[in-house]
C-alpha cells in the first residue's frame, strides 16, 4: 500500500459577512473522513469553472458532497423558486453541479450526503420537492431540537434494496437512521437506482447505474459522530477503501508511464 494518504475533496458552502464572501466546511464531515475513512481532506472553494474543477480532480482520489443549510436553486431542475425552497447558495450550485458530472465521468469514488444527495439527483436529471412534512402521508423528516444529539438522533427505519451498493456495505435489509431535511427526491434521475426508502416512500439512498467507481448518495447524515455508529463506520470505511484503491491505480498509471518514457 502507498505510504501517501489519499486526498478527498469536499465542496464549500458560502455565506456573506461584512460585505465579504466566505467559504466554509462543516467539521463533522472532515472528522468522519479523518477518524473513520483514514484519509486526508481539503475544501473545494465554490465558484470554480470546469477548468478549475478538472485541475483539482487530477489530485483527488475521492469526493464527498456535504450537506448544508441551503437548498439547490429550483430553476436547476426546471421549477420556479418560492420562499418554501429557500435558503439558497448560488455560489455552491455553480461549482457542485459541474463537479458531480466530472467526478462520475472520471470514475472517482463519490459519497453524497443530504444536500449532496439532492445535488446528485438534480445533476443526473431528477427533481426535488420541498416541505415534505406538509404532504399527505409523509413523515416529518426535519430534525428537531437545538441540541445536536437531539437533532441528529435516530428517527426512523429504512428498507434497503437487496443486492445493492448499500446492502453490500451494511449487510442487512433494514436499519434506523437520523433525519434532518425538509426536501427530498420528487422524480428520480434516469441514471440513478434506489438503494433505500423510508416508510413513507421517500427515497433515502441511491447509486449511479453502471458507475465505474464507488458511488453512494444518502439523504441522512452518517457523518454525525460517525466513529460511534456501526453503520457509519461501515459506510466511511468502504468509502476510504475505495479512495485508497483509486490512489493505487493512479500511482500505477503514473509510474508505469514514467518507466515507459
């Protein structure tokens, strides 16, 4: 195995303060990668164009699309923006929707969480619906309480599709997850397949059909205190293993080309 730590990129959220735009990244995602996946991580700034994304991906062995307070701007999936869809992060949208396409095209390991899960669906041609708790027959998927442990506590079960990516990782047909979201998948993108669903039918996990590399998208937050949750340990370990395998492949190509030069 290479002595070099593989590198995983995570997209930045943006916010304005005192007239300046700031880029930020949640600690819980970095901690899960460090403590469980055993990889190095770096923040991908927003507002990158395709050229900037391609240049960065030359150095990455994995990408983790994080959750966020903001939502994907509805015009990106053909709907009109309303107050119910807010808040937005247009700078993040500018980067992430192109980033996901590039990552899938290259076969780089991809893990998408919450907003990242929704970005994956939009990128692949799907749509989203907002305020799920107001729809007949839907559960209230929002996290409640100011204390993080209360907000991210286990909320409901999910049914896991047999012989799928998530089933192979967790080794079971159902589990219990936290739930901290107002939006969900409305129409599933043609290039995605369902990996798990909630009792009310909301899609909770997906993967990309025929993807060359590891990929998995989840609506819940496995990164929260990942090291103490057995399911999260399995998910982030599987992602870390895939990232390390990608690094080995990159090194074989590099050194093979160097020897033949």
